[in-house]
């Protein structure tokens, strides 16, 4: 994804790989939550949606986004929780700050800190607008809300993988049908099926070897 900020040196990553603070076989933990901020679309997007996202729709959206994240990491030794002090943390906020190196808003960003964990953030508004942009002809409001949820959950998947793996050649690929794809600007992010390619095996190795 654009604006991935991987703040980890190679030497730190080497230390992380050898870390054994916890017993082998432990199920790790990643926190995922929506921040306590208003989640609103732009006026134009709100009009296109036919009105603001209702509280009931937002509750369903948050639940479905979490399901996407849990589904992608199912079978790996990691549990998705709501803990905000987890080793790896992924939060959804309204809009990420614009970074100097790009004129465009980011869908997600990650600080991977090796044996100190990782912090990721996901932009609700950017992904909601992208879900509207890539919606199939004739899509209903309910389908678009589900598309927003998928986009958020799948972006969280990508960012969490960055946090766990740090700098890795298996991430930010050109395979549009994968979680590892480098961009959120694709219809499959919201309305298609995604799969892991090489990153899942790397994640399994890292999770079994780390902390």
C-alpha cells in the first residue's frame, strides 16, 4: 500500500528474528479497533451514498472489517483482539495525515519495530471513497457498505503483515488477487476474493520464531 513507513533497521530485524522472550508455540496477539472519532464521508460521497452512514451500518461495517482480518490470519498462531496495548496494533482512523513524500492521501501506514512490535493505521475515508469509486454498476447501498468493510479489513491485513515481517520482498507485489498487492486502488480490494501468495508462509515462520 502507498505510504508504508517501515521504521526498522536491518540490525534490529536480525535481533527480532532471534528473540525468544516467550515460549515457542505461543499464540501471539494483534489489537484491532476503530478509534473513538467521527467517521464521515465527504459531502460528495455522502450524496452519492444517498445519505450518511447510519449507526447500525457502522456497527455492521466494523464487525465485517474484523471478520476480514480474522479470516486472513486464520490458522496462523496469532489472535485478533481489541487490546490497544497488544504487541502489534492496527487502528482505523478517519483520515491519515498527509506525508511530504506523496501528494495523495494514504490508505494505510505502518511502523514496524521488530522485537518492539508494530503500529499500523488505516484510513476510513480514503477506503470508503475507493469502495464507491470501484463499486460495480448498480451496486446497492448495502453492497457498498460491505465493500467499505472489506476494504478496511483487507488493508488492515496488509498493514499487519508489514508490521510482522518488516522489510520483506514478499510484500507490495503486483499480484492484484493477493493481500500482498501494493495498492488499494483495485476493485478486488472491495468486491472480489483475495488470497495470500508467498507472505503467508513467511508470516507462519516469523510468528513461530518471534517473541
